[in-house]
C-alpha cells in the first residue's frame, strides 16, 4: 500500500528529472535509474504510474495556469535533485524533504514554531514577504531608471502568477548583465539556468568578492575580509558592506579616474545600486 501511495510523487520525480522548459533531455545515468525503478514495479504499479505520467504530460501539453504551476513544482524538484549531484535520491527521501518545507519556511520568516502555523497561514505570510521583496526590487529598478513607470504600474495590477514571472524575468536579466564579460559558451550555459539558481550563484560570488561582476574581480579584498563576509547572516551583511566593501569600492573608483564627488555619491548608495553603477562605469572604461 505504501508503494502505491508514493507512485503519484514518483511520477512527478521522474518527470522532473527529464522535463525542462517543454522538452525532455535525460542524462544517461538518470535513464538507468529510471529503468531500474520501473523494473522493480509490479504490473499494477506500472499501470498507475503510467496513468499519472500521462496526466502530467497532458497538463504540460495543454498549457495554461496548471502548466505554469507544474513548471514551478518541477523546477523546485529539479533543483533539489541537482543539489545531490550523482547520488541517487529515493522518492520517499525527496517527499520527506518537501514535507519539511513548512518548518523551514517558518524558520526563514522568523515565525514562532510553537504556534503551529497551518499551510494556508504559511502561504499567506510567505506571499506577503515575497510581495514585499518584489516591490522593493522593482521599485529599486524604477528608481535606477532601469524600469519604466508604466511597466511598474502594470506590474502592480497584474495577477500574482504574472507578478512572479515578471520579477523572475527581471532578476535573471539583471543577473546576466553582471556576467556580460564571460566567454560566449559560458554565458550560454548561464542563460539556461533558472533565475533563482543564477541569483544563488551570484550571492555566493558576492560573499567571496564583496560585489559581483567586473567590480568584484577588481576589488581585491583580503582573505580575512572575504572570510568575514562569507560567515555573516543576511541581516548582518549590510553593516559589513559599509565597513569592508565601500572603502574598497572608493579606492577602485578613484583609481579608475572617477571624480571624488561622484565617488562619494556612489558609495553612499545601497549596495545593489552601487553594484549596478560600478558595473556600468567599469564596463564603459574597458
């Protein structure tokens, strides 16, 4: 009975391993694992799995909101699979990890675990937190002149799914801007990454270099400085940025011939704004 109950999730797992943005491209080692799992199933289990598989394929083929929701679910599963590298992950193990997400969300949002938040409450709080972050991100883009006022106004009246899609698209576009000096082949590979995976990659770079992009490669922070940045919690990063990165950014910009008055204006900005402006200035001075 337990194996039958896990079949719907196994169908999602197999689809996640082989489905990426509308086409199948399964690695040989994953095919071997899929074939081994298939061979271990009984006839009834294979029929149930085949039926669930066809249902999911129909959702993908027909498009619409259900397909978009499935795409996001598969994207989450895919990222969890990729984090394991070549290690085989059982459907039961992956299902258990997904079941732990509510408690991880509570921790992320700083919610008291003893209050026993139900799923609907968690979704509501998480959505409010996501909306706050998206508003701040897009508002900052608008302030920097990187997003037109009419596009920002359209965002505020869009559906929730449309807002998320637009925010992710802009997040990826900005992330790729900081990678513009990469070789064409590597840039193509980065372009295939999901917005969240690309953002996570750059967050790691920010912890190692202080800022991302060309400026991050030129700041030359000391090992002690990068070690400190890498060890900090998110809420402590802004303070460390003021103490470590701004002085280094000031030196770099002055060395690049930027006037002292402009430099002081730049280093007083929030770090994401400083990152963008430094990248534009340094690219223009190559």
